[in-house]
C-alpha cells in the first residue's frame, strides 16, 4: 500500500487512527499520515502543527497517542531570582510557557525586587504522594477492623506489596476514612524525584490484593475513591497537603517597595488582606491568593508536569504584613504542589531542556533532592508573581500593564 492509499484509508475511517503504526513501522511516518488524513477529511491546513523537534519515536506510547504533531506555546524566562532554600541555593532563571502577555514581565519584576531584597527563603514542610482506594465492607465495624489492621501493618504491606512493583516508592502512612460500610484508605508514599502518581497507583493495587487475601469478606471496588485527591479542587489537599507542601517568604525593605514596585508596604498588605483573604473567603475559594495558577501553569507547561494538577497547585495562601521596622513581609504557602523531575512529560526533549535551565533535570542525589529543589524554585517564582501583581494593583498599574503588554 503506497502513502496516498494509506492516507485515503485513514481519512475514510477504513483504518483507525490508532492502527496507523501497524502499516508504517515508523511512528514519525504514522504521525505525518494521521495529520495529512485529517487535512484531507476536514479540508484544512495543519502546516504549523506539523513543524516540531520532538521525536515521535520517543513520545508515542509513553506520552501521547494518535500523535499528529505539536502545539507550540511561547516560552519566556524570568529572573534571576535569588533563593535561599534547603535544596535550591543561588540565583535561578525560571522558564514560563504562556500566551498571556504581561505574565513573564510581572514575574520578572517580582524576581528583581526579591533578589534586591536579599532573596527568597523557602522551606519544604512535607512531601508525599497519596492514593485512596475504596473497599466495600460488610458493615462499619468490619471497616474499622480492616483500617486498624492496615495501620498496624505498614511495614508488612511495604514488603509484600509495594516493594514488588517499585524500587523508589515507600509506604510511609495511611489515613482511613469510614462512611457507612465504605472504607477509604488514603495511603501516603515517598516517591523520590518522580511526581509519583503512576507509582503509587500501581503500588496501591498490590496492597489491595494483600488486603483481600486477609479479609475475604471485603471487596476492593475502586483504585481511587476520590479522597486522594487528584486533579480536583478540594479541602483535603488544602488542609493535609499532597505532593510538596512548601512555603516561600521574604522581607522587602520599604525603599525597594517604593522604588521598584511604586507603592508602599502598607498598601500591599491592605490589598492582600481585603482581596486575597476577605474576597476569597466571600467567594468560598481554596485559593487565598492573587494568581498562583498563572505561574504554576506556565511552569508546568514548560517542564512537562501533569497540567491537570495545576488545580491543586493553585491552592494556597498569600500573606503580607508590615514589619515593626516598616518593611514588607510577604509569604506564600502551597499545600499541594505535585511535581517531579523524572518520568511523565519530563522525558520530552523540550521540557527536559526547560528543567535543565533550573538545574533540576533528571534524578537528584540523594533521590528526591531535585524534585524538592524544583518545588522551592516554583514557590519562589510564585512569590515573585504574587508580589508583583499585588504591587500593580496597589499602585493601580494593572490595567496599564495589560494595555501595553497584553493587547
């Protein structure tokens, strides 16, 4: 079958999109055929989607199915940002992939002010990935018995289940929740430099097999009972954390606030209180912040993170207050930053290069160090974005900036 015949059969539906590789033996050629078949069927041009440097042989079957090309997002860089962290130490440039004009410029301005003030102090509070399978029990009392057995046998479950399917995952805890005869087991794992969602999913399934062997009257119903909680706004992760829980904070001298940000510590603190705290409370928001999602989203897209987890990454609180010396104290708390430097989209060549800009591509030494360093850099960038936006609002420069850079 020649190329034109193959394109025609895909366009007509005689050959399914996912079957093309069987006829080509080449993932790159299959990508071209699918795109040309769509062009033929829909009467459109997909010329720009067809220009890319990513190797289909590397990503099809790992990161994408039915590939036809790529969508390109402009990438800018903000910085340098000085970070005084436990893992991130020094000055960093932050890659941001976005189509929102003024975002990179705003983060860059925040980086400038924070660096001039001596940098950002970052602290990792917790680090865990969770999965919460659902078990159906005969009654609530049996559910309690199962939960108590699991709590007492974490080392046994690590040996008999978790270690069978992963070298890097470690079961460190479980929090049971019982609703009627339903038992939800929110397992907590250490996952090294991987974000770890696939790792803990596979490990949790092995744990379920062991539990069913010990309790034949208990039925494993769902690998996720939605108390994990993954890719949904929720109070669970806001309170208990998931992924990295990280705080970034800084004290910015009044002189820098006035000269670089064109406002005062008092105005920034008041805007933050009335907008981010009172306004968010009135809205019933899980994000008591100005725009965590903007910075988290741009970094996630640039570095191959799971874009749906921008949802939980947008959770968090911004605080601002005037110090006794008249300077500005500002902090951001991110309870559920789910990121990794190995696996998933971090394998894609362009995203791996973006991680290398920050010196966090691949696994760390010791394992987990790169992911923690990355989390501190993200937190620093989010603080820069919050500071800059709050200052722009306080100085009434927000609309002007978007007129100049976003239109």
